[in-house]
C-alpha cells in the first residue's frame, strides 16, 4: 500500500523531479563533458573520463532512487538513502567553492525530501483514534 499522506505524495513527486533534473544534467555530460562543464561554468577537468564517470554514477544513483518514488513504505531504506545521498552531496560540495552551485541544487532537494519523508513516516505511525462509544 502506497503512503498516501500529503507528505508522502509530495515526497514521491520531489523524488521524481530530482531524478529528472539529475538525469537531464548527467546524460548530456556523459555525451559532451567539455561542453557541459563550460556551459555550467565549472572548472575544467584534467580528463573527460572523470566528469563522464561522475555523471554515470549520478544516473545510477537516480535509477536506484526510483523505487522510493513509487512506494516509500515498501522501499523505506531506499527512500532514506535517496535523502542521505543528497545530504552527502551537499556536504561534499560545500568544501569546494567552485562547485557551490551543485551544493545548492542538492540542498534544494535535500531539505524538502528530509522534511517530507520524516512527516510521512510519522503520520503513518500515528496511532489511530480510539473508538467512540457509537462505534462499539
């Protein structure tokens, strides 16, 4: 059963938007890394292999995040992983001033995902209201 709480629905929506954004950046970077790096205003890499490989990893992480976009209850660990890898990216890029744009993008996804998943899990675990006298 899919978590149909309001936070659960919004979590799934934002997961899919994040996947789409990551893939939209990563696939062109795999195909034309030098052009994408220049267009994004990022420092050049010593070899095209490393930006292409990093982009491949982003695509793979996106694929592994897809189950969380379908059912956060069934794939709870995957949902938390999808939040955790956004935080890891924020922390990683925070120490690289030239890559702060990437930190901000991941941060824009991390904050709402963390809040919404926490709310969805809590609302699912909330105890049901005690039965009323009329229901007995």
